């Protein structure tokens, strides 16, 4: 039996052996335990996250404006006046929903990164539906951020299809646990959202080199659109990325957190957003479960220790993780 | 963690023990329960054969609870016909309205009513106080078939019975006396016509009742005929007739045949007022009806604890059948939630909204599933298409949702009306489809389709439907409905089960599939 069946599913014992974290356990043991309800708003409202990061000197994309009321829409043309490229983003959205990346102006129309075009009134409508809560987590009224468009670092030129790749680092109690590089595809319509069909590649925490890969929850090693090998790419400024992620998790006291960082060609790593409920596909990208590392962190830190941790520990754990991958 | 687990374990244990103890205690008392002295249980069975159905509505009068008797259980079987139960306010009656299903030309309606007769220790008024309107009074004073008002013979008798000095209630007594003494019970071939009864001095029960109605109405006292049954064992029970006269805001029952005036023994169960027929239709049609009555031994599940015991609060079967139906629906909802929770947290199926599947299933529980399905799919398709068109109008969200809600309501009503036009009579319960839930589902479907692609939207839609179907299959099961009604304590066990699932930290079934590549792969970069 066991020899044939695993083609279609894995036995729970196999997943346990690989340390795979399931969604129920993530919710019960990590989100409930490590993420107090009161700090969710710091992660769920991107405008708030950005403000906190900026106050602490953490690089974020430049904000042009935050639209909070329908009345503000009248100033829309003034806000974007003279800007040919910018990003319109719901402050409370998730999974890249409702994000418009404007890459150029064309006879009064705006070119969107996914190849479509939109008029000024279309933009206004998009913002007003966002304000009324179309993309927010629970359909509540939302804010809209207009910010700097990130130009992908040249290293990603071949890998990115119609969008900007980003790196997600899963942090637990101040230590990096796992990381992945998310690459947009045709299926994901330029968004780096795994549910919509973006490809993710595991990142070796120690070296910043990519390996493995996942596409629609299946293990892959090539980009589905271009056929290019996604492994073996070294993320530029990887130490800087890890350092920024550590700082963010020290400031925003969320125990279990996913930090999304984009690498701008000019400005280097910029924190895009933080996610208080990071998904689990990162495990498939890394071909490895999250549990062993999480448990190691728990056993190293007594439960009374606050969320921040020494840099030494961070590196120790990175080493642990590396060993695990190689074993 | 450990603290929480202990707390969870204790809560579950307490819930399970409390629930089980309650059920056990009630079961024990139920088995030991005896009917109080003087109370009896009867079963009235209707067996109506409709050999040539043509269409059109047929009204069948059915018993209702009175101060003396309580219909505590009823069951219906209706082949080839669709049925609904309505209450007529004016005559305080209940009717089963049946309509043939297209393609069926023969139907059979079988119904059983279990009636508890209360003891007659405290006399109660058989009918509640009512204030008749002028039209109603006129209605109960007018002439009708076999009730001839203006006949000189009737006037003559009435003038003998009345004089200017006496008041109406005295007149009423005299009329009653006349009908019970001067008209004798006729044998074969006796008349059932009011005038005939008065002229011949002998008549059937119906004739005597009508004679009394004629005299009352001529004396300007509103009166009506009551058709019903005596509760006594009979394989082929005869319809009985008596009279109700309106006096001092009460309908007083009078039976000239047996000499009851103002009150009746509790064995008289009224079925229909104002008519002699139990089965009635605007069309002429053939039917064969057989009514039988037998006395029942109180079944063990029958709760007959002495009244006004606090314990009885838990006994929901003492409520009227109509109320029981609604309460059963409510009690089934947490069960639907349990099923949804199992699907979402243990199997890992995504649905639109948390309780959408349970609510959709619930609205189908009592509806005829075919009409339900037709209405459901019409609403859904039109809703989704309309939403696509609305996209072009670029409306704000709340306004857009409200427009869709309006369209959903319109579609639903149109669908019901079209079904009716086609002769496929829709069941009223299909309209119970949770419209707001449907609206939200259409909206979520569209957003998901737009954001995550149609494939994902259909996947979640299929998940929602699959969970709803499973809920429906379980909730439709009649035994489960009876069980939750008989033992509301089951909800405690349900809560315990939900708490256990709420602490389940194992893999979801779909994760065994989702993460299978991790289990298969070696250490690095193998696919």
C-alpha cells in the first residue's frame, strides 16, 4: 500500500517526520500563542506598518499619499501630477489584491504592469471601491496608499515575469526560520501571491542562495513560463535583508511573522509589508518543514524572554537550519 | 498551552457529563411516565384516495389543538401531490392544501394525528373570545344551501318561540330546546335539509344542526355549522355535526342531538367550521375518504409528566406542531455548523463564508428539493450574470450589493411564479432561501473569480455546495430532526465536539495532499 499511495498523498507520519507545520497547528500553537490580537493592526494596516518602520529607520518605499476619505479623491490628479510610475495599494489588503502598479503614462491613460491600461476615472473608481472595503480583510472601510514603484534588481531580470519579485522571511521570536523568493508568473498576473500562481523558491538562510521551488503547491525547479532554472540565484545584499527583517520583528512585536522585502535596483532592500498570518507553502519551496526550527527556538528561549533576541542566536539558528537542509 | 489543554479537557468533560446526565434522566422519567388520570391518547387517521387528479387546489381540513385536546404529533404521506399547511384565521382551522404534481394523475393523502385529550377537571371555554366584524356577522346570518331563511314555515316556528319580552339568550335556549325535543333523530332516508327537518319533525344529525342554524339566523343570532369527529374507536369513523352560536363575544357549541348546550365533552374534536366537507375544492372531482380513530397506549417517548413541572421546559414536544417545526430547524443549525467545522478544519475544504453551507442546507430541509434546486440555480446564475453586468456600471460596494440583493429577490419571486405557471407548484419553503447569504455568495464568487481566477472561484463554489449537500443529507434525516427536538441537551454534546475540533492541531486531510512533495523529496532541490 504505502509504496503506491504516496504518489497522491503523504501519510501524516511522513509529514511529521519532515517537520511539516499544518494550518491547524500554525493557528493554535503559533498564531494564538505568539501573536497577540492587539498587534495585528500593526501588520494588517500597511500604512501603519510603514509609519512605524520609517520612524525606526527601516527602509520602506516612499509614500506619495495616503487616501483616507472619498473627499481626498478630488486631489488625486494633483497627487500623481508629474509621476509616471507609482503603486496604488489598499492599506488593508492581502495577497496583492487590489494592487495596481502603474508603469507609464500614455495619452492620458496609465499603463499597468500587467499589460492593461486604465483611465484617470478608472483609477478613481478603483480607489473608491478600495476605500469602501472591497479588498480589506473583513470588508471594512479601508485606506489607499500611493507609493513609489519599485524597480526590480537586475539580478531578477530573467526570473520576473510581468512583476516584481519579493523575498519573504519567516521570523519566529526574533529569529529567521525560513525564507523564500517569490516570482510572479503569467498565472499570477504579475503578483507575487502563491495562491494565484506565483513561483516561490527556497532561500538558504546562510548563503542567500536559492534552491528548491514551488508552483501551485507542487515542487518545481524551473520557472513555469520561461523554463529557466530558479535555483542557484544569490540574493543580493542578503545579510542586509536578514538584518532588516530582524529589526522589523524587534520593532513590531509579533512573534510569528512573515516579512516581505523587495530589492530595488537603486535603493536596495525595502520592507513592503509584514504578514501576521504567513502561509505554509514556504515549506514546499524549501522542501522542509518549519516545526523543528520553531521548536528549537522555543527550547532555546525560555518563554519569559521577550521577543527580541541576540544576533548571535540568529546566526546560530541559521546554522541549525542549514545543517538540517543538508542532512 | 498545558493550562489551556486542561481547561479544554475539563470543559468538554463537564459538557458531556451534563448533557448525558440530562438525557439519561429524561429518558428514565419518560419511560416511567404515566398519563395523568382522565387523559387519553387517540390517533385520527385520514386516508384519502384521489383517483383522477386534474389540477387545482384541494383543501383538506385537519384537526388543531383546542383547550381540551392537543395535537402533539402528526405525520403526512402524500404521493403524487404537493402539500402545504395553512391556518385560516377566521374559523380557527387548519388546512392541508394539496396540489397534484405534474405527471401524476392519481394521488393518495394519508395523515395521522395523535391527539391528547386532557381531563375535564376544570371546565374551560372551548373557544376564545372574538369580536366579529359586521361582514362576518352578516356572513353568519345569511341564507345558504339547505339553510332556508325566509321560508314562512320557519318564521312561523320562530314566532311561536319568541315574544317581545324575552332577550336573545332566552330565545337561544328555546331554539335549542325546540331542536332537541321537537325534531327526532331520523333513520334511513331522513332529511338533512333544515326546512325538511322542521316540517317533518325528524332528521339526520346534520338536518337537526341545520334546523337550529336556520332558526338562529332568522332570529338574527349568528350561527355556524361545525363538522368534526367524536374520539371513539372506529375503523370507519362517521363525520359529526354540531352548531356554534355567537353569543356575548363567544362561539358557544351546541349539539341538539346529544343535548349539549354551551359546552361539549372533550371527545368532540372540531375539524371544519362553516361547511360539511372535510375535503373541499373549487373543482368537481372524485375522491374516496376514510377516517379511522383508535385509542393509543401512550408511547414511551410520549411525555406526560404532570404539567407545570419545571422539568417540562426541556420537553419541546409539548409545543404545537407548527412551533416544533421551527424549533427543529433552529436546533439543526448547530448540527450543520458542526458538519461545516469538520469539513473546514479536519478535511480542509474551502467555502464561501463560514456558515453559508449550513444555512443553504437548512433552507432546503423542509422545501421540496426539486423546486429548491431550481430556484437556487436560477437565483445564482442570474445573480452572477447580473453582477458581471454591474461591474460595468462601476458602483460603490454597498450600493452594488444592494442592487444584487434586489435582483436576487426579484429572481426568486420570478422563479417561484414561473414554476407555478408551468404547473410545477413551488413549495413556499423554497422562498426561505437565505437571500442575504446568496447575495454575499454571488459577490464573493465574483471577487474570487476576478482576483484568483474562475478556476479558484468554481473550486470554492464546489466546496461550498459539497459541504451544503452533506449538511442537507444529514439534516434531512427525519430521525435526527426528531432526536434533536426530543433531546435539546444534544446541543451540549455538540458544543463539546466543536470544542474538541477547535483544539485539533493535526494535519488537515487536504494537507496530506498539499505537502506530499515535501515527504517525497530528498533533501534539496529534488522534484
